[in-house]
C-alpha cells in the first residue's frame, strides 16, 4: 500500500511516500527547484518521490495533506463562502454553508473522494501531522507528545499521549498564544528575519551573560499553567496578531520600553546588551518548556516523550530535556519543522485512519533519514559532461579522511540525500575540528555568514559518551541536541566547541551510514580523534545541494579545496 503525504503553503514545502507504512522517499521542494524555503505546491517533490518507486500518481492508494481546512469552515468569512465564484469552489463552499446549520460542528480530518480517482485525499490537522512524524518515527512504544510552532490552523501547540492505538490530545494552545512566534518576535527585535533566523539567535545567546533582571522581564511574558501545561503570552508586547496596527511587525513598540533595550534595526550592529537579551530569551523559552514537560509527565506518567513542530529545532533546549524534566528519554525527528508535515500526514493517515498498529524499530541504529534521491550513478558522467578533471578513487572515505587531516575543506556528496534541515554525512562540508581557526575560515570563505555561527561535531556513536556529558546509550543521529563537551575533550576539537563549551552533536552509527562512519574511523586512525566538523553543503541563502551539478557549482563558487562525488575526486 502506497501513501503519499505532502505539505505546501507553510514554512517549507515537501513530499513523502510510504510503502506499507515505511518511508521509501521524501524530499523538500527547495532542493529540486533551488529556491530556499519554497512554500508553493511541491510538484517536483511529488514527482521525484513517485519516480523513485516507479509509480504514477494513479498508483497511489492514499493521499494525505498536512493542513485541515475544516477549522476554517467553522467561522467562515462571508466574502469567501457566500457564493462560488469559481465552480470548483463548490468543494469548499457547499460544505462551508451546510455546516453552519448543524447544532454541533464536526471536527476531525476531511476525507475527499474525486470521481473514479483511486486515492482518497485526507486533510490532517497540522499539529497531529507534527505529532505523528515524531511518534511513528520514534523507537518508543508509548510516549508523551508535545508539539509547538508558530501556528497551525488554529493551534500553536498540543500536549498529548501516543500509544500503538493512536495519538490522543490532552490539551491545546491556540493562536495568538505561540511559543514559536514568541521566539520569532525576539528574532526580529535583534535585527534578524523572524521567518528564518531563529538559530542565529540561539548561537548569539552563547556570547551573552545571564542578567537576572533582564531574564525576569522576558520570562514574565510567558505564563504556563502548572497543572495543564497550557501557556499564555502577554499579547500587549507583540504585534504579529495585529498586522493592521503594527504594520506587520512581530513586536509591539512598548516591548523596547519594558526591556529597557532598543531593538536592532539593520544595518545597526549588535551590542553587548543584545547578546544578553538572546541569552535571556533562550532561558525564558526553556523555562516555559520545562513547565510544560513537567505538567505533561504528571498527566501521562510515561518515561518517554517525543517533540515536534518548529520549536523542536531548538537544539539547545532539546539537549537538556532529560536533565530538566522527569522524562528519561526524548526523541526529536530529523524534520520537526514543517518539512516533516509531509511524512507526518502520511504516517497519521496510514496508522490512524487505516487503523494500523505502530511497528517498533528493533534498535536505534535502524533510525535514519536518508530518504532522498541518490545520484551516485550520475557522478562521473556529470563531471565528464562539464569537462572537469577528476581522479577515480579506490577508497573515497580513506582519501577524504586524509584530506581533512591535512587541513583541507572537503565537499562530500554521497548516496541518498538526507531529509530535514541538516546535512548528516551525505550532502556535507567536512573539515578538521582540531584547527581552532577552521570555524572562521568556513564562515568567511565558504558559508559567507556571521562569524559567531558555530559548526557541528559528527562523532562515532560508540565514542560519544567519552567526549560529551551524555548517557552512554544515548543517540543523537540528527544534530537535534546540543550537549556539553567534557572538559578534557574541548581543547582537542576547538573548531566545533561553542562559546559556552557545548556542541550540536551528531552520533554516527555504522548501520545507518557505513560510508560516513568509515570516513570518521579513518580520521580517528590518522589523528586519534573520532570527530569531524560537519556542516551542510550549501552557500548562505541557498538550499543544500541535491544533484552532482549543484555540488559542482557550489564547489567552484566558494573556498572549498576538494570535492568528492561518489568515487570521484575534484581538486582546485
């Protein structure tokens, strides 16, 4: 049975294909059309997923969309529901008008059948799709669930419980109260784009100091109910919910008065107090999350929790969950943001609409996100097409490790593309973490971005606990958590140690990515260090490379020294 899921008109469009409940293909539209954070209909992604299985759309049994317009029918705007201005709008207008006559408005997914088209189309609640992405990809049989982002149809967060029988909401938070928009507003206040730059603010906070009075002012903007875990914002300080009054600004002018800090208006530079504000913001966000987690634990009594939604990209908080909450294990998928809505909607449709029980992974080593297309068979022919000199390698991982150990910046393009916002060893730029100058070199000559932005350590899973303060059996396969380095390890790999002594870790297992694992093994054999610096293979403002031609163009557009595409090596 094939289930196609997709999302569009959200933060990022994508598509995913399940075969009997397992993901066999998934890709974001931006990777295929080259337009970063593309939100339009993912026609290329849908075509790519189908072609990877040799299917036509007519072969699909079920289609799931990660947004449910039913909630918009509950309070219709008369301009859009009084008449059908375009005849296909009957699909919206007729149920919209009929449902206003019922005593109790129905809730749940919309099911749509079109003529003799084989697949039924299912419109799934946005936050249920987030929850399904986290739970059905997790190694847990049962788990507590938290989702949080900017907003869905109306919800901005749900707290729930997931079992093999399905996902049940315990409580919801509704727009305009939103943790995602709370963080986005401060991102704007600090001079960055609230649509995309939250991770810059996370990095910025490591350079700030904890100022109790400032922290209390920011923390006071979010109130969490200790019993239910629901939260509310002081909406007087924000403007995103009143665009007619505040001109589209996320922050209200009085926020600056409350904080006693002026907002950054580019091209004005950041001052020390802005770094301190970023630090206070992160602490206040975490404080709200800990309260939500504690309330959810009291309601569920479970030891495991899954987290999704855009707030699941906050790797700083993710790495502290098991230390700051009663939960002993946490799982965050590689795609907690809106790219994960496509697989999440498909997983919800397959399991819950189809009444199928979850299969538990045999081990954490079975978890991966290499669901994109592979172009290994096209690497050499692409180089020949563009008449680019190359060397054919007998052992690509061994050659790459030697180049990295020699201080070279290496573009590494292998196998199936990762799904999610982070490169995990198949579309990566790799470098030597022992070189303290390497972070500045890559930011300046390759990424063309702010100097304070850090890079991630990819480490052999079996060595992670020796270098990081984390349980021996913990797994962090998607760079989804920030963990503290052990004191003895920090001077060994200064290029991947954040300002506060932490690192956004990726644990690499032999089973999930044998080729990347062997590269790090070879680097360890040469240097004694089982870690390489890993960052996404792209330039600032562009999506991660997808095809060999993308890798070649990026390689010749920046300061990389070598490119390994499949078993072919290109040097400058």
